[in-house]
């Protein structure tokens, strides 16, 4: 269940994405690479969208 009817992310995915976003911001401030963390956020987003698309096909 998402925050809004059109939101594909569930609460767990939103919490994980926010936590990763905080880690990304901190690493960016330190001048470190954020590519790996950004890829994890992207995978979360893709998985949520794929699940939402499957629900729409039924």
C-alpha cells in the first residue's frame, strides 16, 4: 500500500529510499562516490513500478 493511490512504493520501500537518500547526501558532502547507493534506490523504484504495473494488468 502506497502513500497515495498512484504511488507504487509501499511504506517499507519509502523508508529504505529515504534512509539511502540520507546516506547519499552525507557521502556526497564528503566527496565520496554515491553510485552504488544510487543504484540501490533505482532498483527499489524499478521493483515498485514493476509491481504496480502488474497490478494494473489484472
